[in-house]
């Protein structure tokens, strides 16, 4: 059964230009993993579109073949490198995994 992995981040800092740059970099790095890590069916990174004062800034929505593929993605060295960058530019994170 496919698994939908959703992660949301609040970017650190108050500088809107720096936050936009970080969001673009996160998207580019995550989207580059498609085709490089087995088991990713789809992956999209998108910016918040409204209510900036209460919503998260950025979201990842990815679909993986199954829980085993999601676990493999999470520990894959290329994902670990991207995750380290993300941790360096975010203030808050939330996630959920759903049956797709």
C-alpha cells in the first residue's frame, strides 16, 4: 500500500528574501531526489499561499511505494544530506504519514 508523506516547515528568521531563498533551495534539493532514491512515486514541495502569520511556510507532499520505501528514503544518504540542510534553515517541523 502506498504511503503519502507530508512534512511542513516554518522557516527560521525574519528576512523574507532569505526565507524565499531557503524555500527554493529546499525544493530544489528534495525534488532532485526523485529518480535517485527508489520507491518515490511522486514528490512536490510548495510554498504557503495565505495566512502567513499562522500557517507553516513550506510543505513537502510525497508518495512512496510502501512504508518500507518511506523508511529507506528517510535513511538514504542523499536524503540525510538534504535533511541536514533543512534543519539548518527551519524553526519548526510537523509531519504525518497517510495511506494513499
